[in-house]
C-alpha cells in the first residue's frame, strides 16, 4: 500500500506513522543554505536530537497532519 492510499482511506495517525518508519533506510542529499543547516543542527542539539532525527521528526509530523 502506498502513502497516498493510506491517506485517502482515512488511516489513523498511528498507522501512518508506522508506515513511514517501518521500512529500509535510504540515503538522501539535501541542498540547504549553510545558515539553515547550522541553525537546525544547533536546534537539534539543544533538544537532544541529531540533525537527521530532527529532519525525520519534521517529516513525520507534516506527513501525518490531518486537515
């Protein structure tokens, strides 16, 4: 099942979250302004996270939002 199918079916947030994190890891390259990357790394560090964890957390939050 694809993400769009889960959303269209009205899947609960917990099911969407499970779908998003229960898969193999892939490498992704992002091009960001240096100041954005450094600020995000600092923010993540202040909150006990890694930059990667912060990005994943933000994506999960956005991808599981209900209108």
